[in-house]
C-alpha cells in the first residue's frame, strides 16, 4: 500500500507515511487513511522484531538486543526449575525420609548408621589391600610391644620409662641426691623479686609490716581488756557506790589515751593490708567496758548464790550428824537402864 520493500529501513517508511498524510489528510478517503496508518504500525512492529533477532539486525540497537538475549539465556540455564510443592524434598535430614519430622529423623538416623557401617567396611578393605605381608607383620609386632608395656595401665608405662632412664644413666650424679626435697610455698600472683625479699626477711626473723601491725593490735587489745578486768575485780557488785563510780570513771579516762593509740594503729593497718577482708574496725571501748562491768556483777551474784548453797548444805550435814549422834547416845542409855 505504501509501495515499500520488505527490507526497507524504518526511517524511509516513516518519510513515505508522512508525505502521504501531508497530501491526503483532508481528502475524502478517510477509511483508506486508517488502513494506511494500521499498515505503518505493522511495519514498525516488524522492524522492532527484526532488531531483536540475531541474523537480521544491524547497528547499535542490534548489538544491544543481542547482548540482552545472551544474558537471558544464561539466566535461564542457571535458574532452578520449578517443581510442584508436593514433589519437593525437605531441606532437613539431607532430604531423606518421608512422613512427619519425627519419622524422618528416625529414618535419617538409620541411614547414618548404615552409611557409617559401609564406610568402616570400605576403610578396612582399603587398608588391607594397601598393606603387604611384610608391612602387616611389622605393624603387628609394634602393636604387641605396646600392649606389653601398657598392659598394667599408666603405672606400668611410667615404670618402664623410669627404668629406661636409669639404664641410660640419666639419674647419676644428681644434685641433692639422697636428700629431702625443698618445699617452697610460692604464690603465683606475687612478683618473684617480692617473693625473694620476703624469704630473706622471714629467714632473718622479720615479717611484712601489716603482719607486724596485726600482731601488735591483737596484743594491745588483750592488754587493755586485762586492765579493765583487773580494775573491775577491785570494785564491788552492781550497783556501784559513789566512790566506786568515781574510781571507775577515772580509770576509764586514763585508759582513753591507750585506746586512741590502738585506733591509730588500726587505721594504718587498714591502709597497708593487701587483702580487703583483713581490714578491721576501731576498738569498741565503751561496749567492752559495759560488757565487763555487767559480766563481773553477774559472776559475783552467781558466786554468792553458790556460797549460800554451800553453807546451807554444810549446815544440813552438821545437823544430821548431831541428830544421829544424839539418837545413838539415848538408845545406849536406855539399854543400860534395863
């Protein structure tokens, strides 16, 4: 209709179509115009298909579509083929077994056991085929020797090694032979230099500062308690008299200086001691004094009760003895009168 060849270029067909529309757009052949427009669209579609083909395309567009077609082919090759869901295998348990997950697990364990048994058999067959007669005999001899050495366990093995070393002379002319081993109590968390310095101090009768302070604090506490107890023994039972209260308060005021010195030592000890759990509190002077005062009064009361009980029991014994003696004498006088 447009009088063009089949292999004409698309721009040539476009120019013919535009010239036709320029002269026949407002003519009386409206139906013919529509048919020409449809023919032009068909020609354009044909050109687009030819550009996509490999044999009939040329130029920039043809190369682009040729490359795209190759990419589509590669993608089609590596894509996973679609399968219906009912025909797909499970990803777990290597796709072995059918049924519920528990049933498939049992089937998979059986399959693994069978596969392991087959692998063991294949391995043994391979080893036997690789070994010759001479090498197999040597291997058997070595195994027998090891069995003799380790027949009685690890003790036998150690004893064999010791005997071999003694036969070679490894234990001859050793230092400190025939002497007891030196016991070294070494702390792995302490530096070796500090450990050696501590050893020198201990050998010469010295100790670390915090150890000496701990000893002094313990001795001072015992001395102060002993002084308070001696002062309390000189006083009477509670409640104290006015004179005894004055003596008690004066003694405690004189003792406060020693308590302050003790508390200073405790503060220094808490700063020097390396272990936090070893730290201690100040000396509870007031509580110790009240405790000793109350304990001594209760002790005096107990002593008084015991003394009263002892006197009562002694009086009862003497009265019983007198009654027995008096009754015996009266009995003798009655018998003599008869």
